[in-house]
C-alpha cells in the first residue's frame, strides 16, 4: 500500500508542476512532446547549459508563486 501511496503522490506532484508551468491548457500529446524534447535537450551535447537554464527558470517560477498561470 505504501508504494501505491508514493506513486499517487508522485503523479499528483507531476500534475501540479504541469499546472504551475502553465501547460495545463495544452492537449496531453503537446505536453508529452514538450517533455520529450526537454529530455532530449537534457541528454544532448549542451546538457549542462540546458540543465542550468531549466533550473533557473524553474526556480524563478517557484519564487514567483503563481507559476505563470
């Protein structure tokens, strides 16, 4: 039961992050495509720079509170 609870919590968190990023207005295929492209960028030749840029944007969204929605 504990694994189920952890899995549910993780899915809720990921959904909340989608909303915080303002991506909830897009269809699921667009969200998945954007995430897949981000994953490719994070694993590409400039991964350290991409990671730093994504981290900075995410940190700013968390600080602003409303999350761009």
